């Protein structure tokens, strides 16, 4: 019996799947393993923990694995790919392929066929492949200048909108105020309290200082609070996120599938933003259909780790 590992290494979590030639046997999740964001030591810990836990759940050891495929953000850069490979080679002695997170997501959604995958996790990007194997991408330029619609972008936008709401109210930013007392509505106060809790601050003044700190704070950590909120401010941010993600999907469709304006184009979603924010999914679907009526959007959120496992099996053969 041959065993394979597929790993999706992200900025929020790392998922490892163990499979044989035909079946998924077990999976496990650990912490983030994006080396750029967390550093090599924490990434090593997350990668190795996910592998050990998944293998234990499948009743095998890492030494029994025949081939491994890891997908991660920024993994196309040789030095990052080598660092990931080095982390895993300490417990897995057989071949390890390191590819971009876009590639495993595209594989999970469409196997080897054409389509558009839009990733919205800690960061965001759209990636497409046609029938001839030509690929294009849009977005994914990093949190400082892009990644529109991502968890980081949503968290930052929510802080910005909350502070603007405070500017429009009669109160000021004096930290002696009770948290949220100078916001326009009770709902905004509820959202403010949720953001305060996520960052461990006590007031809007503290929130603003944290947002402007160097190095930058973890804006993506605010996403769950925004996604769970019924506040109009939060819903406006999530609506904008869905539109931004639809826009980059339309860009890759127009670039890669412009020659055939009649044929439908399959589109899939993946990442925590799509997975945990129904409003983003709905806006994305409706907006993309307006921009590109050819889009056939899969309503289910794709799990990239399935693509990584599939690529490991194929590489071994």
C-alpha cells in the first residue's frame, strides 16, 4: 500500500491530508505555516505537527509516505520553497514537491481542466487556466498594497470605517471615554467591542494606535468578528469585499477566455473568507454574474488540500 501527503500551508492554518491511491484516510489541522508571515521556526512546528497528527490518525508513520505535495502562499519563490522542503525533510524522507497555493486550489476545483479559482484567505488572488494549460493571475500583490477582499483587507477596512463613524458622531477619541460610547448606534458599539476584544484593547483610541503600530498588527484576526456582525458597517465592508473579489475574477476571465465569448467558464471559491462569510459569497456570485455572464460559479467552497493530495499521487506515478 502506498501513502501520500497533501498539505495546504496558509497564513492562518495548516491542513495535512493523508491518502492512499484512491481514498482520503485522515486529515489534521495545525497553526499557520506561511514563512513570510510567521517565520521559519513557527512554520516548521505547524507543518510537522499537522503531518504527525494526520499520519497518526491514519494509522501510519511519516516514514511510510511515498510522496508529499505542499501548497503555500509565496511558495513559487525558490528560497521559500526550499525552506518549506527543509522543514518537512526532517520527518519525511521521500520526495517533497512545493507549489503555490493557487496551484493546489485550481487542482482541487478542476483537476487538470480549465477554470478560474478565487482565493480569499489571509490574502487574496484569482488564478485561471485554459484548455491549453495557459495560466494567468490577478491580485495577490500583498497586504500593504493589495489583497482586496481578503481577511486582512476586511479587518483593516472595518477599523477604518469604525473610526470614520466615530468622526461623524458627537464624541471624541479620548481614551477616558467608555468603549464605544461616542459611536453613532448601539450596533456600532457591539462591533467596536468585538474588535476591541480581538486585539485586546479598550477604546477606539487604543484601536487606532494598534492599527498604526509598527510592525503592522494582525488585521486578519479581526475578520471573524466582522463576519459574525449584523452591523450595517460590517455588512458594507463584506459587500465591498465580495465586489472586489468578483472584479479580479472578471479580470482573469477577460484576459484568458476573451476569444470565446459564448462558452461558459467554470469559477470556484476557496479560503476562509468565502467559507465563513455567506454575504461575501452571495455578493461575489451576483457581482461576477453581472460582470461576466459566462461565469458558472460553484456554490461550494473548495478545499485546496484535496488538490495537494491529488498532485502528490500524480507525481508519484
